[in-house]
C-alpha cells in the first residue's frame, strides 16, 4: 500500500512538472481549476464579491466545474509537411517529457487496429529512417488525446495538423504543446536547408513522400567555358551565397534562369553544384525531373519550395512542358512561374533544356525568364583544363599540342570529350605495352577521329523533334485537319492525307 501511494505521489509530481513546462512555454498562468482565483489569506475562507449570495456562488461554481470538465477539441494547423510535423512531435515529447506518447488502438467494425506509426526519412540513407507515432496519441498531461493528421491548404496543398481533444480546462496546455511543436519545426525542420525531391508513394498518407538527395563533394572534373562559369556564378551560385546582400540592395533573389544546350554539356552537373551551394548556405534545394513527372507534380514542388523558402527549384528538361502549344497548359505554366515572382517568395528557379528553340512564345516572353545561359561545346582552354583534371598532368606528354587536340575535338560536348579520354588511354596502353603509359598528341587525335562519326550523328538526331506519345500525335493530326479544312458555302473540303502528312 505504501509503495502504491509513493508511486501515485511520484506520478502526480511528474505530471505537475510536465504541466509547468507547458504553461511556462506559452506564459500562461495555468491551474487545474481555470477561472478560479485562490488565496492564502485569510486561510480556510472562500472569498466572494460583495453583492454575490451563497446561492449565486454555489450556482456559479457548479456551472464552472461542469464547463471545465466538458470535452473540447482544439485544432492547430501547421505550414509544414506532415512527416516533418510528426517527427517534430516526437522530438518535443522526447526533449521535454521523456517519452513519445502512447499510441491508441483504433476500434473498427472488423476489430481493433494497433496504434499507427509512420516511417520518416531524415537522410539519404534509408537505414536512418525514423519510425514515429501517427494518428491518435494518449497525452496524460492534458488528460486527453492528440490526433496527428493532415489538412488541405488552398495554397500549399496537404499539410500537417494536430487535433487535441481534452477537458476544456486543459485547452491552454494543448495550445502550449502545439506552440512547442511549431517552434521545433521552425528551428529544426528535417527538410529546411536540405537537398530533397518529391516522389510518388502510394503508401504515404498523402500519396507522395519527400526523399533526400546524396550530393557529395563538388566534382573537380566538371568544366565549363569561362563565359558559362561566369554566368552561373552571377545568376545562380553567387545569389545563393549572398542572398542577404542582394536583398539589402533591393535586388531580386527569386530569379528564373534557363540553361540550354545539347545533351552532354554538363547541365545536370550544374544542378548538383547548385544543390551543394544551396545547402552550404541554408537554402532548401528541390530537384525536379520533368521526364518522370507531370505539371501537377511541378506545381506541387514549387508550392513546397515556397513553404520551405529560401529555396531553389532545379527543373531538368523543362522543354517537356514549355514546348507544348496547348493554350490552357501554357497558361498554367505561365501562372506558375509568374506567381513565384509576384508573391515575393525567396524561391529561385533554375531550368535546363536541350531544345530551347521549341519553347512557346509565352515561356520566352521578356520578364518570364531572367537569364538565358547557353551551355555548348568546350573551347580550347576549357578542353585543356578538363584533360589535365581528369587524366592528371603526370600522365600527359610534356610536348602535348593542345591546339591540335582541340581542333580534332572541336564541337565535342564534355560527355564526348570525356569518352575520347578512355579511347586515348586504351591506345597509349596498347602502344606502350605498360600500365605506366603517357598519353601523347596522337593518342588524343586518333581517339577524337574515332568519336567524330558518332558525335555528328548524335548531333543530327538531337535536332529531330520527336512526338513522345501516341495520343499527342493523334491530337496534332486532328488539329491539322480541322485547321486545313475549308467551307465554300455548299461543301466542306478536307485536305488529303498526303497533304497533311507532307
């Protein structure tokens, strides 16, 4: 019996400690009897207003006691993704109260479902995923239940919310707990300032999940021509590193930059470098691959970027959308980019394209794109730099003629230049019969000569505009028929198939 009383006293003291933490966080003067002021002097007396009778006091205290015990629900909506919120709840529980809270089984017609938990990625390594409570959690400090869920924000999509159901007198503590979670999210969000992307996930509560990117260290073998390097520094990497300086001078930080050029020129590598610079400067990086996603996905990504700003969205192969001539589609795309610029959000957008010439007029309008950077084949100096970085000076003949080598490789994109290195090394290895080979001018020229037919054929194919979906081809063909048809007042003329296909 004595041990039981001791345990009860300890539990009560612990509960009071938790409630004190909650009250102090929000600065509320909390007591279990909200609305009643207690005094120490005079002792053993009940103080009433001068004009209140005992009968009136009895009725007022009775009503107050009933109201205090009535169950109410307090709802707090957060401007954060639901996985972020669930993780923050777990962290607040752990840091301040020493537990994660107790999940509550859900009772259904088919029986009882165990307490819910969800897996939350917190790094690129899946082994580091954290399992946290979801759904209903028993929280003794408020004598009630916390329910973790989602709501749909008209601007940002599906976000996190907490519903706290408890006696009315405990609502101030429920509000205080939500403020603690809000503070945790603002300071320790698992997404803010990280390199991430949104992936389809049918198992997730909202059908999508955020994944982390593995960005690693900067790749020293990625080389651009000096004008391209300078443009990227001025329009992308510099603004990410000096955002506050630009803002203080009234400069835009939510710019839209388009990198365009043939395949293999290093546009995707520029995205990795942008991710590195962003994370180094506490900016959230969103990677978006147009080839695997829809315009709806892009809209959701941009909305999330606004939510977790300052941020940068790197959109690969934006011509998948920008080249479409469908007016309603182009209106959506234009509104998406214009919206980011007009709302004052600190969201930079960097896009890549292999076929910028196929963009619609709407996308190329002045003001919609702030900077256009063409990334083409390497010049002589950049080619020499790439050779020295990738192969190493110690592997190169001291009499190497870079003028002749560049002439043999002229027009090659970096991807083709790199491939010549393998062929040149193979040639030197076979020529010397030793792994201690040194590459000479002839090795590089022969390798470039072997690569030239493949490069030129690839360049021709890259210029061909392909129709990627059968339904798109049908729509275009029907549109062409209708646009070419004519009416002379009596008969409707439709052009022949040969003339349409010509």
